[in-house]
C-alpha cells in the first residue's frame, strides 16, 4: 500500500508537469475533495466521470490523470484488478484516438498508464509481467524527450529491482540517477529521493529496500561532502586569483596602491572589529545554549560508529531475507532495527517546533503505570507519586520515553521488587519525571555509553541498543535532558528534565 502511495506521488508530479495551466473541472475538484479512506467508491466514481468528461472535451492530459487515480482506487484496497486494467486500457485507447496532442505528449500520457500497470504487477508479485511493463516505460520515456520523465524512470527501475531482490541492478540505476543530479549540483534533490526511498521501505516493511537505500545513502553522502569541499576550495582559489589580478592591475599607480592599502587596512580593522563582536556573540551563545553543544557532541561521537554498525547489519541481511517470516527472530529484529533507524533519522532532520498540551499529571502517570502492569513479575509494587496539578508537555515524546523506561524496569526488576514513577516541579517552567526500580542496576562504567547509538556490534536478536539513544534525542528535542541519577544506589533511577 505505501509503495503505491510513492508511485502515486511520482505520477502526480509528472501529471502536474504535463497539465500546466489547464483548469480542473468541477468533477475533478469534487473527486479530489473526497477522502478515499472513508468513501473510496465515491472518489473512484467521480474520477471516472471526470475522465469521461475530459475525454469528451478533448482534454486528454487531465483525463489521464483522473483515469490513473481511479485505477489506483480499484485495487489499492479492494483488489479489483480486472476493472483497473480495463480502465487503463480505455485511457490508452482514448490517448491514441486524440488528434490534438503531439507524439511526445501522447508518449508521456501512455507513460503514466503503463506505470500504473507496473505498480499493479509489483503488488501482485508478477516479476516477468512487471519487467515487460518496465521495458515499455523505457521506450515511452525516450519518446517523450523529457528529462523529468527519464529521471522518474530510473527511480521506478530502482523500486522494481529492490522489490524483487535484485539489489545489484537497483543500486546501479539508483547510482545513475544520483550521479546525474549530483553532476548538476542538485544535492538536495538526491538527498530527498534517498530519504523518500528509505521512508517508503520502512512503511511497507521492505527491510531489503531500507538496508540497501540507507547503505547507498551513507556512501553518497560521503562522496557529496568531498565534492562540496572541492567546489568551495575551487571558489576560494578563483576568488584569490581574481584578487591577485586586481592588485597587479592597480600596482601601476603609486597613488592607487596607497589607496588600496589604506582600504585594506580599513577592511582589516572592520573585519577585526567584526571578529571581536562575533566572538562575544558566540561566547554568549555557547554559555546560553549548552544543551545544543551537548547534542552536537553526541552526534559527532555516534557518526564514526554508524558505518561499522551498518556493515554488521548488512552481513545479516542476506540469510534473513531468505526466511521472510515475521515469526523468525532475525526478521523481527531487522524490521525493528529499520524502524529505529528511521526514528533516529527523523529526530536528526526534524527542526519543527515541539508542540505542548496541558496535561493532568496524576491521571497521565497512572495510565502509564497501568500499561506495564501485566508485564511485571509477581509481587512487584507499582507506585505513582505526583501532585494534583497540570503541566504543559509534549505527550508523544514524553509517553515514548516513559513507557520505554518503565518497560525496561519491568524486565529487570525481580519478583517482590518495586517500580515507581514520580513527578516533581523544579521551577515555574521546569519539571522532572523520575522512573525508579530495584533491579540489578547499571554498572558505573557503562552509564556514559548507554545513550550513545551504534556503540557496539551485536546480535540484533538480543536488541539493537537504540532505545535509550532515541529517548535521549527526544528529550533534547524538547529542550530537556535524560540521564541516570548517580546518587540512587538501590537499583536504577532515570531522570527526565523538561522545560516548558
């Protein structure tokens, strides 16, 4: 289903390029206004009527867009493949009958219909039929002469190869597309494509696509950084050469030379003053924002370990994919790792402002304790210590962190022990959540490393070690922190500091 969403988004982009300034009909707008999750039959019917209306008007570009959308709604949830194929066949016949469009435009419209068929065969797991459609797509892309269509073809090929386990071919076409965009210095577009492919693989539980895409993304990122540095050095060298030429030209006049020297002195003084002011501002920024510095330090320490960690995962991928059964611990562990990788990536790249909502603390804490009640061992005492008050928190992040800490406490607290969740107000806008247990505790020498991701190569079936690093990143995103209380000696106590 999620792979279908990606194909649909790419198709809509191509349609938007072809449609240009043509105005959509009322039927088309009504179809787009219907939520297919709630009224799929209504949305599909409106798109089909819009297609017929456009066909009668001779507006085939918009008509093809409606036909492909309706076809996707036939099989995406209800598996009406025959009806979808029939509709696409009608769309192809209508394109052929049109006498208003050029051959290149017709090829572009046939491309959209053929791409929809390819998506259906991929969903049906019919590799040979999908391959036939891919060959037709390549011929149509060449006929359009459109670079956007050709780039879309490369992306479509990569998805086909990764879906059917042909990693080498998928890597090759994806590298071709990345090289084309990189050569034109469109680094952001390449980065966006990789992120989209990783996200799509995770949503569709295609661990093969996630692993291959993430590995290729790391390699491309390293090579791109080298290219950017080379560009910067080249620009600096050119600027230096231009300045030297200017100086040489003005060297012929003693008066001009002195003016230039005086100007340089003034510029140097201005730069020195600017550096002093900048240094003062920078020092103030460092003093006022120590948590940001802590985030950067953690990120730098973890980057060096990621490559080694990922190489270990790659070695486990091939035998795991031969046993794609969710009951197999290897498959389950790899999918969980993929989910954690995506979560870390989203936390690192998401700069959106954290939203807070007013929350009744006693009821909130009690609901969290209730969620782990069936996970604890016999006779374990569960307690909540929270004043009857409300506080503004980000419930999504705080709930994730506290449930992870409480679940770990349930695992490591022996029968007859105790687990407590405390809430304390430390200031007008400062709060603390404390999760304590009477388990075996964490050795002091390991406490500094438990919040670092990718700190060791390990068997994923025993856990990937990313749970606490993700919680740490979430805490820092909320302008807070997560740490271990070193003074607590009866087990382990985690302290989550928050600032509203």
